[in-house]
């Protein structure tokens, strides 16, 4: 039995029945991480502390004091602050940053008994869809194309290391962040489940900010049930986050196994004409068929402003990023240049040396959107269209319970394949930014393989605070997908 | 578009050799965001985010960073110096 290939519920059962120990479970993951180091998925490994935590977890289980997720080993994206542990955001700017405090969701999970294996690779400051902007080099997708097995593929981004660590059995689940699809798109690229709750349901306190009105913590796991178990433990009101929702915590795993009979599924059929691969459309239609055969009611819907959503997202995200990243001035945080003659030059050199190309580009363009003479044309206009998008979704959810649409327009692509025009990379987020703009919960799950043997994902969205509905619908869809999602040959 | 001005606004050093490339890539992004001009927003108010009420806390201290914690992010000589003096040394902020 490969312990690192178990599901979370299987592992929890095995631990509680003393079939194996937490120490053995953690060691199985440590061995897997060490074996596949070349995938470059972890920036910081926490093997020693994980082994010590496993011994404590074993003692708690022996004494009958096991908590909900006692001894479950997971990874954490490297933009969650972890007290006393490096938090680099995959940037030269923060390569030596050790937080003196800890993110609330990390603490919530720690209090549930999980064990942290390490901090995972990501796009620098979570800006990217391919994990190639990391200062520590690209993370590599464990999946290989049957057409070219020698080619390294991107794991998606920005939570690329997190997604790949779960897919390659180097963690049972991972904490990620999703600003425009950074949990759901890499989940789709790695054949796993990725879920982002409603904006405000998981605290943003202690997450290094990218775009504060869009950022949200999320979960990557190998099944809908596993993602429900982790998400239930990390959500909750946090007085330290002024945008936190004061909504009661829920046990989402109670939704597992329920029927979708009578549930109304909205399908935006007009998006089938957008720039999207035929294989994705076929799997979309197959998912519709499964829901219909399961007793759900399918109806055609229209998502207004879909053509503008990507633009609105990038205007808001870049504007907020340029403001948030102003704090990196060489005085208070992170890297400080050693080459300067004046205070002004110290700031300029620090930021030029500390930020990579994509981060600099987003700061530059964000400064443009916010600059005098252009703010109304770009930032204010984008916020107004965002408002229209929110109103449109409120209207849609008067008639349907769930929206079904793809997670990404294509299968995972080769590292370096999209480099000429940044907009071509941004188009990866075309289906995922909607949920962030409207602050909705959304989940991606794998629904099939492409002709090249690569995973493709489908996305489910529900109205605000209705995480239960997407878990219920996703579980029903997952039960009817007979494909085995396990990467080979990595 | 005045790219050099954007570098100044962003507090990033102007790198002459990449200005053309930066200009090209930013213009590609601006071309994408121009699709927003097709939406009429005349009747939409300017309050930018009115559906989340900001929560306020009591002005009370709940956690305290110790000096040792705060010095975790200093390295080498800076850390030794800070530990000896018990304060941070920052770069000279006020110019002569």
C-alpha cells in the first residue's frame, strides 16, 4: 500500500484504526518529495518539523485526542505567512523574509491537526498562469503528453507547485490562493480538484497581498470529498480581516453522496463559440449529459459582459497590485539593494533588482490605470463594469443553482510555449476570473483526458456563501467520471 | 504613452534597453482592455464596492511582537547591530 496515494478520509480511517502511524504517513510523503525533487515543486521543505509533528499526532491518536484532520500531511503555497518559516512569494524581494506572525487559515488548519510538509513554488507574487515567473525557476507538471513525453509542461499558476505536489502524491492536499483562477486553473492542469470559497469566507489575514478585492485562499486536493474536508476546517470569521464574512462554519463533507435530482444547472452555451479547444467542448457536453441523467434540470443561460471580464479583471488586479506592492521599498520589507547613492536611488534599485519581469510589468501598467487623466477611463470604468457583472450573476442565480463551464480553454502547454504576448497568457484565466470579480464560490474538477492524455477540468459556480451546492454538484459529477487521474512517467 | 513616466511612477529604474519591449507588451495589454469601452456605464454610481461592510475592531492590543521576533528578518551584520542596540537601523531617509 502506498500511503501517500490514499485519500484524506482513507488516511484518517487508517490512522484512527492504527493500521499505520502518522510518522509512516509523513515519511511516505517525504520520500516521494525527495524522489521527485527535479520537478521543483517545493521552495522550502519542512521535513524535520513534519516528523516531529507526526510523533505528536501519533501520541494524540493513542490518547484518544485526535482532531478532525489529525496527522494529514499537506503543503502550503509560499505566499501564506508561516511564523518562523521563510515566506518568499517566489520572489527575490522576499527570498529572506521570515514572518513573525502566521496566516489565519494556516493556523486554523494547524488547529485541526494537519501537518505541513513545506512551502510550494508559485508564480512570483501569484502573478501568472504557468508558474514560470518564479524566482526559484519553473515548477514542472508531473503529467506528460503522450505526443511528446520528453517535453516539460507547465503546472498552471499561480498555485502551480501546490497543484503539482498534490497530483504527484507529494502532499494529500495543498493550500493555494485564487485571485483570478490561481487555484482552479492549476487544478485543471494537474487532474485534481481546486476550490475557491466566496470572497470573505476564508481569512486573507497573513496572505501576502496581490489584489486585495480579488484574493482568496483555496484548496487543492485529489477529490471533492478531500477538498470539502480541508475547506471546512479553514473557513470562518476572522476579526483580523475587515472583509471577513460573519457566516457560520459548515461541515461541507455532509454534501458528499447527495443526489442532484431537481437541481438547476445553468450552461452558458454562448461560450461554446469562444476561443476554446474542441476537446474541452466535448467534455463540457459530456458533463451536461451526466447531470441530465442524474436528474438535474439543465437550462441555457447567458453571462453578460463575458467579453469584457478579462479586461476588467486585469485593470483591477494590476491597479491593486501596483498599490499593494508599493510597500516593497527596501526599508521595511525584504530585499534592499547594496548599490545606491541616495534614498531615491535605493528604492529604485531595490525594486528593479527585487521584482521579476512580469511583476514589474503589472506594476507599470497598474500605475498607468491609476494615473491622473486615466483613472476614470480604466480603474473606475472597470469597477463599474464589475458592479454590472455582480448584478448579472445575482439575476442568473434567481433561476439556477449552479453554473457549469470549463476551467481553462486548453490542456496544459509546454514551458516557454506562451512568451511573446502577455495577453495570450492572460487568456488562460478567461473562464475563472468571473468568480473572483463577482466574489462567488467556484470549483474545478477533472472530467477527462485530451487526445494527448492530459487532464481537462470543468468548473462549477454557485451564488455567494453557497459552497455546499458546488460541493454537492461536483461530487455528483465526480461519481460519474470513470477516468483515473494519475500522472505517469514523471 | 510615456513609458519613462510609468517607470518613474512605479519607482522602478528605467532600463533603456528594454523600453521598446515594455512599450510593445503594455500596448498589447491596453489593446485588450479597450474592450471595456463598449460598455455603457453612465447610470452606474461611482461607489466602488458597496456590498461588503467594512468591519471595525475595538482599538485594543491582541498580540505583541517581541524584539527577537522582529529582528528575524535582519541578516549578518545588521542583525548583530540591531541585537546590540535593540533597534532597527534603516537607510538614511532624509537627504542632506
